């Protein structure tokens, strides 16, 4: 009877302990997770290993707050293992919940003790099937994806997780460090970059995080942004240390990945491509050198060069899609130009100029003196200057010794050409006499012109006096000179006689007749009275115009 009472009291105490534990759910839970279909073992509740366990009881909290024993009758996949552990095989979502473990011990000689533990079992799955896709993109052999600058690129991140998940799309690159591009809950996440640039290349990651199990799965892809400059490569030349060689250089900066450059010789069957153009990928010209780089040099011996020869640099990278950009150089010999004859005065300075801008590759231009083409040493006497393609030789304090032939010598790997300049040095006196003679001749001619013009403008006054210039009507008058005694009688009555000259000179009478106008032609010849009256009036008018010339 006493034993039964003890058992009842123990059960009551255990029930009270369970209720107290249930009322505090969530305060000190030990969380365990298991995926559906997996096995999980819940540890025992006794804290000290050397204690002798008298009883162990497992219970599960129901949805209404009550508890039920575990394992339930007839449950084969859940059982208590030796050591008082609880094994759950083939976990299902219904196994999720709070499990309570109560243990009692009877250490000798101490009275019995009771211990309590609680576990929260979470049934989760995933993240699973996490994937990362980038389109449109091309995969390289190592799995790296490439896109082209300026294109529109879409990024998709997906995965599955139970009961929930959080997706994040991030970029880690040279211009950013783990930058989050997009995030959200659900099974799908997308992001688009319009007009993608090289700064957007790097490692793109899709991270799926299970909010319950705190598990994270990540998928990543390395993305490269390829690009090529729109311009053609640049073909240049540079002076070589050895004049028997020519140095050519081709550059095509701004391409990624590193382009392939090659120097070739144009063939006649390739057609005229001009200085720059696009060629097919299967160009058949002779190849001098090729390399994977953005700058490529070519050095050729003059024996391999000829006038009119065209050297072409071909440039191509992955983005070229079978097309190559190019530039070319057509070789030309030097051709110096300038004045072949120069004359200067003694004691002055003179500058000889020579222009050479036609040679490809550029020529080495120098000034030389004399038929032996002696080198000119710069100094106070000879000054050499270069202004772009113009090469100048200035000679100071000219003397007769400076007279002679000078050569502007231009040399490139194709040939050597010279401009011959003859310098004549004159003494100052010869030029002074010539200048004075020209000045006197010009002065005499100028004075003659002035005198002739003055005489011509005064011709009326010189010949006939100041009254010769008359009106238009007076220009119809005719001057007659009469040297006869009989003719003087005509105007004897109208013109008074002049006194005789004291020097005995003869007097000449100048008589002016007026030519009648056309209006008088219609007058009746029989009308003598009116005719005589009109003649008398005209005679009176002419009297005033009589001029005696002695």
C-alpha cells in the first residue's frame, strides 16, 4: 500500500514538472534540424554520466499545448535507445515539434533526483537545386562565360527550400566587393544589366539561404566582358639605329582580351584596300611576324624593301567575329625639295632650306658642302635647324670661300637622294651700282612722264592763247589767216586800222569765218535784204573775236 502511494506521488510530480516545462516553451529550447526522410537521434536528458537512471520518459508537445508519450504505441520508427536516447527514423514533416525528456535518478545514499530537457525538432529541406544562369553568354572551355560590351545581359538565380528561403544575387569583381545586386524571398530572382561595360565583369553568385535551418547554398559563374576598339590599329615607323634597317610598329590598344597582331606584305591579288580596311580571316599575304599582344614591332633589312611595297598590320581578337582590322604603310624613297640657286652679299647671312616629307620610312636628312660632300660641323659659322620637315642651314658672315655647292642629303632604307644648291657670293659694290642705276633710270622715266603730262594739259594756252577753249558752238568756227592787201578790204569798214608797228614787221590779219548752221539752208536766195542783215550781225559778233598775230 505504501508502494502504490509512492508511485502515485511520483506520477503527480512528473505531471506537474511536464506542465511547468510546457508552459515555458521557447525559453531554453535546443534546436535540432532534420531533412525529410533522414534519421535523427535526440540525446538523453541526464546531465551526469555516473548517475544511475531510474526512469526516463519522452513526451511530445501537441498543438493544443498538451503532451503525448513518445514513442506512441505501435510506432516502430521511433524508439528509445540504450542510454535513454530517442531515435527517429525516416523523419517526416509531422515529426516537427518540441520533445520533452524527464529523467530520475537514485544515487546512493542520496535521495532520488529528477532532471528535465527539451528539444525543438525542425524538419527542413534545402536549399536545393540552386542554379545561376547568365544570358546571352558564350562559355569558354574552362567554364568562364563571356559577353560583349554594350550588350544587354540577364541574370537569373533560383533554388528550392522548405519551409522558406532568401535569394541573393551578388557581384565580386575588380570594381566591387561582394556587392548585392538583387535579393528577395521565393524560388526565383532575376536581374538585367543594359549596355554592360568592362566594370561589370567579375564573379556573379546566387546564394540561397534556408531561413529555418540557417543553411546556405551558393552557385557562381565567372563573367568576362570582351570588347574591341572601333578604330583601326595604328601603323607607325621609327628611326632605326642601323640605317640599313627599317623599324615599323603596330599598336591596337583598348582591346580585351589581348588581340593578335601580325605584319604581312600586301600581294597583288588582294585588291586595293587603302590605308585602312577590314580583311577576311583567311588573308593569304606573306606573314613576317605574328604575336598575341597589343603592340608589335617589325625590323626589316633594306634588301627586303622596295619602292611602292605595302606593309600591312592585321589586328584581331575574340570579338572580331572573323573580321580583322588593319592599317598599312606604302614605302617611298626620299625626295628633298628646295631652291637650287641662291645669291647673297659678302658679309651678310644666308639660309638654305630643304624640305623632305615624302619618304616612308622617314629619311635621315643632313647638309653637306662641296663636291666631296664634306660634313658640316655646327657652330657660329654654320647653324643647323629643323622645323618639322624643313631642314635649314644658316651661314653667317659670308665670304668668297663660302661660294660653291651645298647638298641636302636624304637617306632612308630604300635609297639616297640629294638636292644640289648653288650658292653665289657677290661683293657689295656690284650690287650697289646696279641698285643706283636702276634708281636713276626710274627717276628719269618718272620725271619725263610728269613733264609730258604737264605739257599736254597746257597745250591750248601754249599754242593759241587762253581764249582757244570755247563752247561747243564756237568749235564750229574756222580760223583763216589772210596775208593779202585785197582781202583786207573785206572788213576794212568794220574793223578799225591798227597803228603801224615801230619795228617794221608786217601785220597779218586773222579772219574768223563762222560756218553757218543747217538752219540757214532753207532761206530764200532771192531775199538779199534779210541775208545782208544777218551777215552784218554775224560780222559784228566776229569782230570781237579777231585776233592779230604778229
